[in-house]
C-alpha cells in the first residue's frame, strides 16, 4: 500500500467512525493519541487550511 493510499484509507475509516480500522493501519510502534490529532486540527484551522 502506498503512503497516499494509507492516508486515504485512514481518513475513510475516520469519517466512518471505524476506529479499529484506523488503528489497524498504524505500525505497532506508533502511538496514536487523540490530543495529537486535535492539535493538528487546531493548527490547520489557524493556518486556514
């Protein structure tokens, strides 16, 4: 799976509220924290993305 396909699948799972599907795409060494995602959303809003 390409990096782009992984990101698209991740956000598809997010939009579908398929939390396990999101986690299944991550490498076991990756820490997935809601606060990190929330901070990213805040930053995107601040820069007008």
